[in-house]
C-alpha cells in the first residue's frame, strides 16, 4: 500500500506543500474521472449541483462546495482511501475533523483564475492544518495549475497580506513555483501557504477534490468551531468507511482498505 513517506512529511513541514505521486490506481481514477465529469456537466446545464457551485473573478464556475452532499459515488470513497487515512493518523493524529470538501475544476479553454490567497483562519501556530487535493487529471503550467510560494505558511499575517496584495497587481510572485501533477497524484498544502492560479487558456481543463483537515483540539479554541461542525462533520469518517466497504475492488493491490 502506498503511504506518505517521512521525507514527504518533512518536505511539507518545511515548504507548506508536498506532491505525493501515484496514489490512485486505474479503477479509482476512472470512477473519479467519470463521476466528476458528470457533475461538471450538470453544473453547466444549470442542474441541481449548479446551486452549490461558486464562480471565480471572471464569473466562471469552478468550485462545487460540500461535495459529499451532492449525489455522487466517488467523494466518500476518496476520503476513506487508505493513503488518506494513514497520512491523517501520522500528520494530525486520531483527533481530527474533516472540515469541508469541494470539487475544484477549470473548464477547457475558459477556466477560472484563483487569486493568490491563504485558506481560512490566519491564526498563528505550529499545528498541521492542510488541504488534501486529489487529482484525476493532469495539471501543468500549460493548463493553469496551482502555484505556491514555498515557506509562506510560516510568514506573519501582515507579510502574507502584503504579498497577496502584490499578487493582485501581477500574478508572478518571488519564489513561486508550479505544483504540477499527473492523474492519481495528491497535493497537500497548508492552509496558510500562499497559492493561486491563472485563467486557463486553450489547453485541456483539469479538476481535483479539495478537502480540509484540522485537529479537533485546535477547532475547540478557534472561531470556526460550532455545534454544526461537530454534529455533522465528525461522523463523516464513519460514513466513508461504510461507503468504501461496498467497493472493495477500489483498494490498492495488497491493501485491505478501511472497513
């Protein structure tokens, strides 16, 4: 079973992001690609999923919020993937909350830009609070992949805010690097690391799932803590185990999966 390595965790701690390669196998990729494409078609047709889909600065749809509450058969199975369960236990510990999830996508030839930003609460601290981006498609500079500023997760809020303001004037930021991935790769990025992307040109589109994981101990003292968070999000792991158990064939070779 593919597991996150110690060197990948060290890279994440130093840089605020890491690309874990070759996580999903072919069956999982096909299921993910088919299901996510269907949801995008539903959004473009003005179907039920469109009501939950956010638009970017250009007015282009790109962000389907709370993916698990939208009818599909791939998102819970991805959350319960053995690779995800292993990295959460090792990087966050058993005390964590799955905070939210989304399907993020760029339409071919007309994909939304995402201005430079950090996610969520800029509260300082050394806990690992991060997004897990799982990719069914290739994402490169040619089709406007996400860019990150390594190490910016350790900046003071005022330093990060200055750089975000600079990025509004010109996308190119000092030290920024492209996070290029291929189908089946997983990108972890700290919620405070600066990241963004440009408008997609004539190249093919891309998509990924985006989920945030935080220690529940941190959530207790954070302003985002609500009864809703605990009541509706904490049982999510149990739901994923049930969903995953119905599809044993999607486990990696030699892996029993999460039951």
